[in-house]
C-alpha cells in the first residue's frame, strides 16, 4: 500500500485522513498463478492495484475463442469496469498469470473517496484519462499497424512478459493467430 500512496502523493496533496481512508478500504492479497479474481457471469465489486506480478483480463466469444483485453503489471489497475459502472454481471475473466501481490478495493468505497476527499479527484481523473488514452492507442494500433509492428510495440510495452504468458495470450491480445505469432518470431530471429 505504501507504493500506491507514494504514487498518489507524487501527483497530489493527500491529507492524512484520506490516506487513512485508503488504508481502511484496502486489502493486500497474494495471488497464486492460475487464480481467478473475477469470473465471467459473476457480480463484480472489486478493483485491483497490482503491486507485483501479472494479471490478464479476457473474454470468450460465441465460438469459444479467448480474446485478451489487458495485461496488468506492476502499478496497473484492473477490473471489469463495464460491469461495475453499469451494475451488470462480469463479461470479463481476470486471471493471475504469475504469482502476484495486489491491493484489493471495494469499488463503491474507492469511488466514495471522491465525495469524502475531493483532493483525490485529480489523481482519479488522471488515471481515467490515462486508461482512455491507452484504450484509444490500442484501438488505433489494431487499425493502423500490421501484426509485426503490433508485436514490436507489445514487446516494448511489456518487455519481460513473454516469460510467463502463453503464446495464445499474446496472440489473442495482438488479434492474430498463434501461427502468425510464430512466423513473426521466426522472421525476427532471421533478421
């Protein structure tokens, strides 16, 4: 929790009362590889801040194919925000890809900080803006870059992730087949 508080304090003035509130609504959890934090179809009321490790969110289409939407590594947030915002059941599953340490928050309590401690609002707004920018970049990259360029960008964003993810996780994130991913890797080895 200290890392998160330090991150928050680096961008805003956080009162000791607001800091105490954050501590009071958070739970530190150690998650084992393969654990599911949120499962498609369940009610969602938790948001996770990743202290270390790697999680991924994915959905399954009507044909049974997995589509990875996000990898969450150190200092990233993850949840099924659509389910929380719309008060719906989860459409995503969040899985732990390697042993991880997270800080778990109840979504309503975390959102309540804005009412109780307005000084927190710029930090929350900045997180939201960064999340929206990240999603827009991802959409544009899917539309504008070829598969090799998307893979190169992926390696730049997640330099060590290949050690603990499966090929189909990466391929589904990039929107390509595992065979295409293998071809891209083979071409990189040749050059």
